[in-house]
C-alpha cells in the first residue's frame, strides 16, 4: 500500500513539474517570438530611415533647379526630417524595451527553476504562485511589445509614404530639367519649368514639349526653330483619341501676334492627362482635367 502511495505521489509531482514547466515555457516562447518581431521591425525602420536620409541629401542638391515641383519637394523634405526625428525617438524606446526583455527573460528562467524545484519537493501551491508571477510578468511585457511594434510600423509607413512621394518628385525634376537642358531652350529670368514631355507635333515631328509658368514651347528633335507661345495667348485645349486609342491627340488653339494658330500634338495617355491638367485651368473654355500623378515621359 505504501509503495502504491509513493508511486502516486511521484506521478503527481511529475505531472505538477510538467505543468509548471509547460506554463512558464509558454510565456518564454511568446516573449521570444515577440522579441524576434521587435528586432525585425527595428531593422526595417532603420532601413527606411537610411533611405529617407539619402533622399533628403538629394532634395538639398536640387533646391536651386528652376522647376515648379521643387517647392513641394522642399516641403516634403522638411516633413521627412521631422518624421526621421520621431522615428529615432521610437527607435530608442524599442531598443530600451528589447534590453528590458532580455533582463526579464533572465527573471523568467529564475522563476522556472524555482517553480520546478518547489514542484519537485511537492510544494505545488508555491510552484503555482511562481507560475502566476511569471505569466503576469510576461503579459505586461507582451503588452508593451505590442504597443511599440504598432508604433514602429506606423513610423515606418509614414517614412515610406513621404519617401516615395519625394523620390517621385526628385525623379520628375531631374528628368524634366534634363529634357529642357538637351533642347538648349534658355529660361527667362525667374521663369520655372512646369512640365516637359517627349511627343510628336504636326509639321514639326518628334520633339520636347516644354511648359513653363510663362511659355509653351515645342522644340523639334531635328534642331529646327522652336514654336513658342505665351501662356496668356492660349485660348483652348481639347483632346481626342488617336492611333486606335493608344495615344491622345491634343489640340492647342492660341493667339499670337494678332493671328490665331493651332498646335496639334500626339502623346501617350498619361502625358496627355498631365498636359491637360497643367493647361486647362487657364485656357478659355478648356476641358477640365485632373492631374493623374507624376508620369515622367520616357
């Protein structure tokens, strides 16, 4: 009878030890997974901050380019600088929590050993108390980790969004300023580029359409004389499909030196949309158009 009782007590202690080990190990595993996620999010945010810093340097380099988009690029640069500062603050908090996590893992290891020791000598109530302490410790830290993970992701997305917009603007400014430079067209004092796209004009062939805040210029690739229109002379802008709908036909009606003229252009749909958006606001009776984002002509 005594042997049976000892066997039952041994089995009970064994089950108690297993239960204690299982519950504390569960807490440790959850924290371990959360710690890995935190390290990954820290790495992703650091990577996004590096990209943003690089873009800010590029934005500083184009600040003197005479392009309408430079003002927006400069404003986004300031916003990006502020966002990087906010991200750095949350990054410091995340690193502090990661360090605290490592210390609490040590505390959990201690609780696990103590709980197993208590269970081994039959003090299951004390072992249970240690398990509850371990679970409470884990839950508190998991709550902190969840909050910081959400904030790190928010900061990363904010940087990514601003960085993408700034990157698009820098690409547009560099591309269009380059197109204008290749034509040899000289800007007037304080004149700024609003748009520059490659297209085809009736009677002039393939060339570059340049729209500034003062003029509309078509510069043929052949090097022939450019066609120039003052923006205040533009009367109407209309569009229709061309080439089975693959391209758009644009008709610009203008008044120059007391005579009415027309400039007929063929370009892709995206460029046509941007050209219309730039010109329709001022053209008399021009079709209303909404800008479709940045689409550098290639």
